[in-house]
């Protein structure tokens, strides 16, 4: 948790975004994570994405669970409300918050322990409801705050710092997400900001649950040679299947894409996500194809990254529930209370 | 007012109906009770049902009381024994001088008889098989036929019954006639074969007008609707499920835009109770009135989050419709066994505001107050109902609504208020009542703060500093003192006697009747029913002004008594427990016997 506030440097020389704010306005408190932690790079990418999308910081609500990853909402968007909840339960808090106020941009930051062990149930059910949020898993394969135990995402054969070798099969949030029926499933590497920022933007624009599994090495407990979640291992085996460009609603599409390789996806807010396939055969709109591809690459020891699956057709939670367009918190009490005459009518049945 | 006698008579008796669950007996028994209610006679019904869908024994006990006593009396004057499986038990339970009605289609074992009761055999299955073709109808209408027989034996008004059937089947009018035929089958058979009416019978009165028969869960759901609750999150659990079912039904009717179909509410069926309370807290953080109905096992699962909401000061309303524990316990039986669990739910130093309704009307009123208190105090508030209140139909005064009511949203700073501030600090107690101003997400960049369950100081910042930590938890105690002034005051009857009874929730009927009967024996007692925790001054004054106090409650461990001992300066020997933890609603004999036995013992000592 950060309790050291960052000095605000004047806006001089900083380029403002479309709503007149600079990158500084999207920053948060000073990180208290270890120097070189992958999570800090993700924080920086989040700052960049919200800034570039011209989203007023106070219209964002940041929620997290418990763990190193879950501390990070204190390090970005200090003008946004944040809530650091209990271990593994961030999704339920966002569900309730979103039920109450559907107009905010929700971002949940979680870790592999928080999402894939104690919070597996809530993670799965938020996805099942297609809750409209960005869900970031800062995935490093270990428990950091309790000093280096394996997490559920640790790969078979990966060795802990103290020598223990993991023999249990990992839970892959991407495969799990595909199985559960997630509508936006992406994987990225914290060390590749070029890839991460457009993915975050596309996730924000997605009308539903956007899962970002970001491999984010733990420099203290899981960055050694025999780890499969280290910087070097991730860099060496990372295989981008698809490049993602994010085009804001009003922006003119300047880049030219080869027909057949570029796939524009129109988002609900009018923005476009252009997917440029690196593997020509990859189809990010087919769940079964994504599954087969990921499984094939996994066997080769490759870590497939990119926006791996997208479904803009599936309705999000409020659309399924038929909720009012107006956030429930903004509906005046007079419109909620049926009044005394109606109460007498209702009670007629019980007289 | 006359004291209920121990012998039955006109408008003063108990009918118990023994059935097999899943055979449609519930609607027939409801019809019987409602007919008596419509005749203006005070009546109450208790359903003793198994945790099962079909095939196990179930009982329905109806007390008819012209004097208006709504608790169980401990007697059974008429037993309708429709379940061969429990026949012996049902016969044994019948009070001396009572009547046993059974289906004489099949022969009855000879050893199952008693000299001190009368047995009335009615060939219900045979009558129905002869008159109705459809197999399912035969089973269902057999129950209606015994209502017909009781109508003759008790002199019930057939027009009232017809009217009730017409209301029930308003959307399926074809069903009215077969039901009336079944009534006539039983009625005629009883008239022809028995001396009608029985000495215990019904005589129309005018003691139920201005009352309704409603269950506590429906009434609580109405409270949520009227309080302006918009978010409901829940996980199905007996006996609380019907609360959310009712809320949903009301919302579909009264919270849906007729033209657009848009819903002004959001109900989420959660994956478990942990998620349900998380959702309520998320919604409360954002400023919605949110609630979750649950029962004991749910409270256990919610405990971590409840402590989080207490410490981070987020409003939440939790209905705990109590059932028998521990563990799965007896999920379809009633108890008041979560008092202690709820008072201090969660790890660490926590304590919570509890409200204790005694009947459906109070479920309605206290539901509304729960939302006001939760938002005013920025904390979880529990409404502790129980299975007896929640799932049984109670006769209670008509629920009324004050049109001038507006929700108390507590200290919430809006955009304009934030703009006037130089800086906003979430946990700064400006007013000295322990309650700090909050802002809602999305309001204003300067109103943003970071909610955390880890140590935080007055400014809302992270801390591990001893002094800063203590300052916040000490302020929470100040807030609890404020709560004691805001919660509803206890209900007190009498203040002139040396002996007092303190009780809670659904014990009310038993205590009220017991005080009358004790008074007839020359034992005069005052009665105080607590409506809330923290207890407040009225409760301590009552304890201080009585030499001896009986604490009447429905759990083994005397949870209310122990809470009183922990939270007041009362000497331990002053409080004497009267307990019922059988899983069945308390009857007045339990109170009378508990009090008289203790007094005798005291006299001997």
C-alpha cells in the first residue's frame, strides 16, 4: 500500500489529452513494490491507456483483492475511487458496484493467487455474468507477500527459489476463460508495453468482461533461471499470435492493412480494434479454434499472447437483466417507492 | 381480557393437521386458516415441515383464539391424521378429550386407539376416487375434502370458503367447482355421520378487521421495496429464500417501466454467500441501498466481508432468517441462535447493529429502518428474523406507509459539497458522533479516496502506526454509542413489579400470554422486549429497576442473556434463563413453567 504521495509536477511541457489532462493526472501514489516488479509496468500501461482514451479519472472505479497485485490500484488514477477488498473477492464487489452504478469504468486488478486459488469461483462467475469490467490478472506464478509459495498458475517443472519443483498442473486463466465463456480474452507480457497498452484500451472499450492475463515476473521470488515465469523465460517463449491496434471512435484509420490479415472489430462505444494476425490461420472469433491453437502451442512450451478471443455479441450483465439505462444510484426515490395506495392494494391479497 | 383456559371451547382450540409433504396439503390448510380469519376470529398457523420435496411427514398447527393469543398453546384438540406413517405419534400427541380425524378408506390398526379421545373416520380417499377422475385431482382434493368435514364440525361459513376459493382460482375459474364439490363431500359426510358441531367450534367475531395474514419474509421484502432498495444479492437458503422471491415479484410489478420494460432494480443470484455480501458491499460503496437475505450458515460465510464493511464503514443490510444450527442443523426448524454470531461477526474487534422484529409488521418497519441506520451509521445492519416469523402466516395489523418518508442517506457529500472543501478526508470525525462524511465513486476527482481493510488513519491513508490505528477503532466505538441512541427503543409493558421478563423477537406471543396467565396465578411481571442491539438506556434502566429478571429466548446457550451480561453492568445472578431450543416455535407453557419453577426454587433456597 502506498502512503507516500508523489509530488505533482506542473503540467508545463506535458502534452494534454482530449479533456485537457496530462499523464500526471492519471498517476497514483508511489509504488511500494520491489524495484523491477512487473506489476509496476502494468500500472504504467494502465495510466497510459486511460490517459490516451480521454477518460476522466474520477469516472473510473478501481477494485482489487489481496496480494502484491492488489496493492497496485493505489499507484494509478489517484482521482478515482478505489477499493482494496478481501482476498479473492474483488469480482463480487465490482458486481455490486456495477449493479448500482453502471456508468463507471470498472477495473479490477488481481493476481494469480487471488484469482486462480481463493478467488477462482468469483473470477469464473463474474465472467459468466459478463460483468462489464476490465479484469487484469498480474500473473507471476508465486505468492509474493507470503514469500514465495507456488501459485496455481505455476508450470509443471518450474522450480521455486528454494529448490522445490512444481508437479501440479497449472490453471491457465486464458483456457479457463475460454471454457467458462469469457467474451474478451487476452494475454500479454508486462515487459511489452507496445502490446499491452492497446490491449488495455480494447478491454476498456469492450462491453462486457475483458480478461487480461498479464505475465508479470516477480523479481524477488520467481525470476531465477529455473523459473518459467521469469523475465528471460517469458521473453524467450512469448509468441504473439495477433497484434492489436486500438482506434478511438472518432479517429481516422490511417494505417493500411493487408486484406485477409487485418480484422477490424467494431466496439459498442464506436471504437475499433484492428487485429493483425501473425499466424494467418488464427481466428480470434472462434472459441474452438482458439482452444486448439493454444493447446498446440502450449505443448511446444510457447506462451501465446495477444487478443486471443473476442465476442462482441454476447450481452453484458445489465443488458441480460434488462436494467434501466440510468444508473440505479441516480434514480430518484420517488420513482422507487410505489406509495401508500399501492401498499393497500398489495395487502388486499393478504386480508 | 379473559385468560385462555386449559380446556378448549368456542373460538379457543388447536387443530393440527398431519400430512405427507408434496401432496398439496399446504393450500388446503391455508384455506382452513384463512376461512377462520375471515370469520373475524384471531388465528395463527405454524408449519412444521421437513427439509424435503416430497414424501416426508409435515404438520400444520392452527390455533384459534378469540382472545387473540397467537403463540402455540401446547395443546392439540383436533388432530387430522392424514399420514399413516405418523399416525401413532399423532394420536399420542392429541390432548385428552380431543378428536382425531383420519381417512377411514383403509382400515386402522386396532392398537392405535385411546379411550380419552374420540376418533372420527371419514373415507376421504374413497369419496374423492368416486367423484373425481383425474389421479392428481384425487390426491389434492382429498385435502380439500377434510377442510369440508372440518367446516361442518367447526361450523365454518361455507360462503367464506367459496369466496376464498374464488380468489385463489381467479385465473383458473374452472377449478372452483371441483374444489367446492370436495368441500361438499367432506361437509355432507360429517353432517350425516357425526354430531355437528363439536364443542370446540367457531363463532363469527369482529376481531380481525384491520389485520392481514402475512408472512415475515414477504413483509420484509415489502420493506425493502418501500425503503428504495435497488440492489439485492443472495444465495438461496432456507428459510430466507422467500424474501428475495417476494422482492423479485414486487419489483417485477412495481419497479418495471411499463413502456420500456426497463427495471429500476438489479437482483443478482450469487455463486455463494461470500459473493452475495461482496455485491451488497460493492453496491453500498457506490451509494445504492443494497441487501442480502440469508440464514446462519450464510452469516458464517459472510463473516470476513462483514468485518471489512464494519472497518471500512460501508452500509449493508443483512436479513438473517434464523434456523436451527449448528452446521446444516435442522434447516426447516426455527431458533434464535445467531444473536451472538451476528453481534460480533468477523475476526478482530467488531460489533454490529442488530434489529429484532417479532412479527411481520415489524419485519416491514424494521427493514426500512435498517436501511436508514446502515446509511446513517455507514455500517452493516442485521435484521434478525427467524423461520417462524419469516415463513409462517401471522395475523398482524395492516402495514401502513407514511408518504412523507424519505430515506436517510447519511453523511454523503455530493459534487457541490466536495467542491467547497479544500481537501476531503474520509475518516475525519468532524461532528463528534463517530460518523464521518463519505463520497460516492464517480462524484468528483477531489472526493476520491481509497477504501482498504488494512490499517488506515483519519485521512484514509494506509497506516501501521499504533496511535493512528487506535484512533480509528476508538472512533468506531463512539459511533456504536451513537447507534445506541438511533436504534428503535424496546417495547415495555408494565413497570411496577419486582420481577421482569426480557425477551426478543418471536418469543413475544408466548411471553405475552404467559404474563397474563402468571398474573392470574398471582405472579405479576413486567415485560421488556428488546428491538435492537446496542441495547441503549431503556434496557439498562429496566434491568436496574427489577430485582429479578427472566431472559426468555430460543437457543441453548442463552445468547441474549450473555450479550446483556457482556454489554451491561448487570450482575450475573440477576438474570435467569428461560430457554426453548427444540426447533419448534416457543409455546407459552415453556415460559410459565420456567418462571414458576425458578421462583419455587428461589423460595425454597
